[in-house]
C-alpha cells in the first residue's frame, strides 16, 4: 500500500502541478512569484521524497521491480488494442527519476531568483513543469506509448524554453530549429512504437523486453526485426541527444535562460536519448549490426564534439560540446552493453554539468575569487609568437570546427531548402492556376492598375 | 427503424436557427441581431445536447423524432440521429455559437448573422439527413451561402463554382444512377465511381482542394470556418459513398487522402499568409480523417472518427484565434514577425494549445486518435503508415512556425489595448476545457466512436452483401 501511494505520488504530483499552473493561466488568476515557486518546490520535493521512500522500501524488501498499474486509458478488447497507464519502477528508472527530480528542484530554486520580476516568470514555470512531467513520465513509463507521451512533452517544453526570450528573432528561430529536429525524431519514435506494438501484440515494455527485471531482461523479437526497430529508435535518440547529424541544435539551445540551458544540454534532456537506448538495451543486443551502428554513431559524435568544442569562445557553447562528448561516450557504452556503467555515467555527468551550467553566468567572478585566494593572476600570458606552425590540415580542422562540422549547412542546403523549394514551386503553380481561373479578379486588378496609371499621369 | 426520441429534438434544433434568422432579417440594430443569434445558438446547443442524451438513453443505433412534422407531412423519415452524428450535431451547434460570440462588433457589418444562422440550420439538417436525394439538395443549398458572400464582396467565384459544380453534378448523377441501377452492377459501379469523384471535390482531396484555399482568401474568416469545419464532405462519404463502394476503391481514396495530407502539410509549411496556412493545415488534417474512414477497418475508422470530433473543435478554436488576431491587425503575413503575445497572451496560448491538440499532441483526443489511425493504416498498408507520421511531423513544424511568426519575434506596439475581450476569453476557456476534458478522459469518446464504426461496418456489409447477391443472380441468369 505504501509503495503504491509513493509510486502514485511520483507521477501524480507533477501532473497536478502542470494542471494547476496551466489552469491558473487559462482562467486568468495570476499566481504570485512566491506561491508559484513554493508550489513547484513543494511538489518536486514531495515527488522526490516519494521516489526515495519507494527505493528504500524496494531495497529493504529485496524487490527489484515495482509496477504501478493505473488501468487502461483506452481499451478495445475485440481489436486487441489498449493504451495502458503503467509505470515501471526498477533499477534503471528509479535512479533516473530521482536524478530528474533533484536537478529540477535545484534548478527551480535557482530560476526563482534568476528570473525574479522577469515578465516571463510564470511562462517559464509553466514550460518548466511541463518539462518536469515529461521527464518523470518518460523515466518511469511502463509502456512504449506512455514513454512517447512524456517524450513529446519534453520536446515541446524544450523548444518553447529555447524561444523563451520571444521578443527577439534569434531565440525564436533557434526554438523552431530545435522543434523541427525533435518532431522528426518523435516521428521515428512513434513509428518504432507502432512496429513494436505489432510485433509483440502490445506496448508493454515488460512484454517486449521479457519478464526479467532490468538489466537481466532479454528481448523476444527476432534480430532482423530488432535491427529495424532499433534503427528507428536510434534516430529518435540521436535527435533528442543531439548526436551526429542532429548536433546543430545543441549550441543553439543556449538562447534560452541559464536555468533551462542547465536542464537541457547540461543535465536531463540531452541524456534522454541515451536513457531510451538503455531502456531498450536488450533489444539492441539482439542485433550485433545495430550495436556496431550505435558504437560508430557514438564514436563519430565524440570525435565531432571533441574537435568542435575546442574552438568555442563562449562558456555555454564550450559546456554544450563538452556535454555532447560525454553523452556520445555514454552511447558507446550502451553499444558495448555496459548498462550499469552508462547509468552511473549519466548520473555523474548530469550532476556535474548542471553545476557548471548554473555557475556559468558568474564564471568571471569565480575566477577572480580564485585569483584572490591564490594571490596571483592565473591568466595565460599572451605572446606574439604562434604556439604552433599553421599547416593546411590544421587550418582545415580549425575551419571545420568553427563551422561546427558544416552539419547545419548540410541539413539546410541538402534537405530543408530543396524540400521547401519544391513546395514553393507547387504553391506558385497553384496561385497561377487560381489566378488564371479568376477572370473577374483579373479584370478588377487591371481596372485598378489603369485607374492608378491615369491618376499618376494626371 | 421505429426507435423514436422522446421529443422532436432534431426538427426543433434545425428550426431554431431558421426562426432566429427570420427574426434578424429586417432588424437594423446589429447588436440586437447578434443577441438574438447568440440566444438561438444557445438554444440550438441545448437541443442538440438533449437529442444526444435522449438518443444515448435509448441505446439504439439510430432514432427519429417523436411527433415529427416532416414524417406527418411526407410520410418518410428524413431526419435521423445515429451513433455517428449524435456528437457531431452538438459540436456544430457549439462551433456556430462560439464563432458568433467571438465576432467583434467592428466586424458585425461584414459577418452576416442571418447567413450564419441559415448555414447552421442547413448543416444541422445535412448531418441529420438520411435520404440521399434530400442530402444532395441540402449539400447544394449549403454551397449557396458562401458563394453569395463572395459575390457580395466583389470577388471572383470561378474556382469555388467550378469545384462545387463538379461536386454537385457528379453527386446528383451518381445518386440517380445508383437509384436506377440497383439491379444492374455496371450502372452501380459507374454510380459509385461518380460518387467517389464527387466526394473528392467536396472533401478537398487533391486535386479538388483548390476551393478551400480560395474560400479562405475570399470569404470572411468566420464563414469559411463554419463552411469547412463541420466536414460535410466526410459525412457525405460516410452516408452515400461508404456503403456502396467496393473495398479496393475505398483503399484507393485512402491512399490519395494520405498523399493529400502530406502535400497539404508541406504546403502549410511554405505559406506566407496566415489564412492560406490555416487552409492547408485544415486540408491536411481532414485528409487524415478521410484516409482513416476509407480504410474500412475498425481501428483506423475509430481513430479517424476521434480525430474528426477533435479537429472540429481544435481547428475551430485555432481559426477563431487567428480571426481575433486579424480583427485587430488586419490580414496576417507570415513573412514577418508580429510579436502579439505580450498584447494578447490568452489568444497566443489558445493558438498553441488548439493547434497542438489538432495535430495529435498529448492533451487532446487526437493523441489517441492519431495512434489508432496509424495502427489501422499500418494494418492495411505497412509502409504507407509512415505518411501519417511524416504529415503530422510537418504540420507540427508549420504550426510552431506560424505561432512564432504571429505571436513572437518582436514586440507589437499598440496605442490601445488589443487584449482578448471577455467574450473571447469565454470562448478560449470553453474550447480549452472541452479539449482537455475529452483528452484526459478519452475512453468514453473512443468507445462511442468504436460503436459507431461497428455499426457503419455492419451497415456496409449488409449493403455490399445485397449488391453481391444481385451480381451473382445476374451472372447465373446470363449464360
């Protein structure tokens, strides 16, 4: 009973928070900064405490998995279709959900001061609590459909938080780019979910990954099927975790306020792709080709992030690429089947990177304090002599890194622009056809033009 | 079909807007006319809700009015309510009421209350009509009002006239051939093909989609929304085309509808005018509904019926938001950023919420509906299902692009407040709460749509069995 209540609180508390914040905005009763921050922090704490109690009870009773079944949201028994609200608390989801709640708690406390009296304070907290709900639902989802629900919420809130300073064009354009990549990644996820649904007859992760608890579970589908589904899920994970070729959105996400940057490319959102791969780990191991693809993708992204990160000139971008480097190593670990190592790596990296992100705005102050304490200037002495000889390869590498591997240019010029141009051509064609048929409008336009000419000449 | 409702709900709900239109006809005072229209819409909504609950209490597949005047005069049941139309009637009544309520006083001169009330009566009659001939007549009548408005505004009506003439002509010929050739398979097949073509024009399936974009450009936004949002084309398909057309033809239209959905989604992405963007978004989403309906499998059809129910409300809400923004700053170009959010946060939030709900985002009925639709499509055509996923992904990008262009990117400076008026706030809250309520507890709506699907499939099976028996009989008699 206690476990049931705790598990319920972990999920229901953030959902209630979203409803409360959303309805307050919709119905027009304005929550004060104080009450909003207090409610958010209390609910996050409540949820985190519930998750910790659940973990403690599971450890005490030697239970490695607890399933919270809230019944079937949609049930069409004749068609064998159901949409269950099942949440899975196991050795993977509990550490990740506790991490999410702790970091969200810290970041909400930080944001309360950072955005004090900002006109978008309430808006920030609305997006923030939607993000929190998305993270919690994705972490503890027991079915692939529930996981998709959380996944979508994280995507939307991330894009809107990147575009938080919405009176400027740059944040908005970057928010749209993040959203575009997320939408296509979500499409791959949805399709993978449906294929899995077909192959296993349901969306339950327990059904797909076998009855044993994580990480001992084993997938029940064939290697060839695992390869197809796994590749789709890899696309979804690559989009969310900014792996190559989708890495371009990560530095662009820095347009958002610091607290949101901390949760995206510092801590949680960027690890969500890796978490998805960890969750379906047994399926990945069904197909060696898939495993090697994951390792290769992780390796390429690591090389890319390492190279590009070295030439960044602002702290947030440097931290973003450092984050990406670690995430790609985590992806490689998952490819090698080192699931516990990957989980520990996620937790450690997310915590450390959040701290760095939150301290980023006061980096110079921290540096000066360090210099004051050690008693001398720690700056590197500038010399007029070049540190190394400039070879063509070095120049190319430098340009490649400065242009962030030309990834955005490739996606824009090879995919987005041709696609848009095709449909702009169709649009022009449709307009011309309608104009051709609209005789009366043409006559009227001609009459207006002749009148204008007459007036101008007179 | 002897099941009778406890009151003549259907006829009352159709008569109510007609009476209100007559009352408003000669009124010079626009405010008084608007008040009468609002009261009428409220009554109509109550009546449609009454007929829905009454019908539910009967537990039948379809029912007709008690003490029906039409039945007494003509001796035939022309108006019936069934599982398919019961919620649609209330949705239409609500949409008309919300549109009139959200109309700004400054736009009262352009947006005719009388025409709107007549349109409401005709669309309610279309959705209640069971007779093919009367349905043809009502569909023809419904085209006159927007056509008349375009003429009054001095616009060219050629595109609308061509498409609607093709639709009506094919529909009339098809229905007559179907009636004449009930024992001649060749004639029946020709009739079915003509009806399919007619449906393509009415429902806006490529290449019959031109009129929708043209209508949005040339009519008032309110009239255009109210003409397309009830999706009478889909109803026409379910009533006249679905029962008689062979499965291969239905699947053919389903694939064409899916391609239209993808094409329209991509077109929505490149539009530089808000109205055209909305028109293509609507075409894309309604094509998905049609694709699901024509799959003729229970899961896909249930999903399509759910989306049909949802997009009327969510795309209606989205259109009302755009209309409210247009009423303040004129026609909206998507080439520049307008930055309206700070001035009208309520409308900005509703734009985003309703738009996301319409494309199957969590929080609306379409979320589950879309999943059912994809599942149903994958069952029939495994690879074609990817088109739905692609179309919704592109629609999502187009929607957020439009949101950013209209509500963000700069700061709109206005000398007077352009925030949402109380009536608009009521509309936004009503739409949002309804979408949320059905989205959070979708099981009731899905069960009801599943029952409707089962009944439609049974009806189709019955009709097809009769046709194939006749075909066999003719084959036997013709050596």
